């Protein structure tokens, strides 16, 4: 016994050191991280909802935006007409499913913009325009908005981020599409699509999208876009172009020449001036080709190839000019004869 009853044993208190305090902080931090992971994996019903009903649905933003040919042509034409100012408009379409947004048409908005920013959306004009489009057979809803960046790439400025936040307040899946009409050339359209990143989800450590399924299809971000907040304030979405059979026929017939184009005759003064210019070029090419032949005498084939690397081939250009001159003169003479007989 010696003065100590069972259950009343007093243990000596261990003094708190800096190492023990750091260990307690690490343990509490680990517990908080595990709680956050558990809260992320919970189903929407809470602790008791759907625990035994299979996997819980996880948010997935690996989306694609399908832009029709009509909408793309309208956006490029509108952006080219507004150079050097920015222009904007609304995108009409539908949210097909959780992974697909289909944009079928666009219409311009009467906003006045500078070279670096554009005004906000006029709600009265938007409502009236959507109602008029419904009367003409366009019942689609507004899926986002587009604007142009003439000459300085695809990214969102602070004004664009505020405009996009107002669109996402109405519909969280709304997108912002940026097109550059100056850098867009034939065969390559400089265009990109964005959506804002929720800062609360970033604080919890969640990804704004499932980037694994689109890793090979996303555009390589430019340095200017990364400077202006790409992957910090907003992220990029894959854009795909869809054409139906009627749109394919329309695009194939866009530059198709009709049989009546062979009967058209150019103005004789213009044709004579172009012919004289081609003859002058042929004269220069002939003298250059003559000098080239004289220089090649007494040299091997390898020496000739090494000497002519990066130089203009006068023989090939001379053949092309002769073929163009002969074909244009034949077409002009035949067209003149047919027009004289027929008309």
C-alpha cells in the first residue's frame, strides 16, 4: 500500500518541448487533411445518404464545345469588321450533356469597345434579340458569349473576367470564347474557350476540371495567357467543329467556279498591263537562267547543288510564267470570240 490506493496512481508530468509541440501540430494538420478528403468524397446527401448505393457522382468538367460552321464564320466576320476595336456577341446553343456544349449560332451585340476592353452586355437588347430569334426558328438558349482580341492572342482581361462572372451567375456552365481575327489565317483559326475557376474549390485543393481525358487535345498555352491568369483564374476548354451534310455542301460550293466564269472577259487595258508585267519578269528570268547555265559549265552535279542552295530556280519560274501567260491569253481570246458570236 504505502499510501497509494489502486486507481489513484499519479504519473509524473512530462515537460513540453519544441519537438513535442511540432509533432502535435503535424498530427492536427494530418487529421484536418484527412477530414477534407473525406468531405470531398462524400455524396451530396450527406453522411447518411447513399453510403451503400454504389459510387458517388464526382464532378467532371472535361467538356467540349462544338462550334458550328455558321457560328465560326459569323464570329470571324464580325471580328474582322471591328478591327482595331474589340467586338462582342452572344452564343446560342444547348447543353447536350455534362460533357458537351453545342453552339449553333451567334449574334452581335451593340457594345462599344476599345482596343483592350469591351463594355458589358445590354440585358434589354439581349432579351429582345432572343425573343425575335425564337420567332424565326431559333429556340436555343444562350450558352455563353464571345469577343475578339485583334492582334494580341486569346486570354481574358480583368474586364472579361467580370463579364464572365456575371454570365456564370446566371448559368454556371456558361463559357467565354475569344477569337483573334488578325492572327487567324487560312487553315488556322486562333480561337480559345475559357471558364472561370472557383477560388473556394482551389482553396480546398480540388481541380477545376478533369484534365486527364483532354491532355492531348488542349491547346498549348501562350506566355501572354499565362501572365494574364490562365490556370489561375480561368481554364481552357477544348473546341471542336461540327458540320452536317448541308453545311459541308455549302462550304464545298463556296469557291466553286461556275461554267459562266469562262465567258467573262477581263478589261483589255488591265489584261495588256498584266501581260507586259509577265513579259518583263520572263525577260529577267531568261537572263538569270542564261547566267546560271554559263556558271554551271565544268562543275559536277554535287557542286552545282551546293552552290544553288537557297537560290531562286529561274528555270522553274520561267516555265510557270510561260504556262500562265499562254493559258490567260487563250482564255481571253476564246472568251472574246464567244462573246462576239453570242452577244
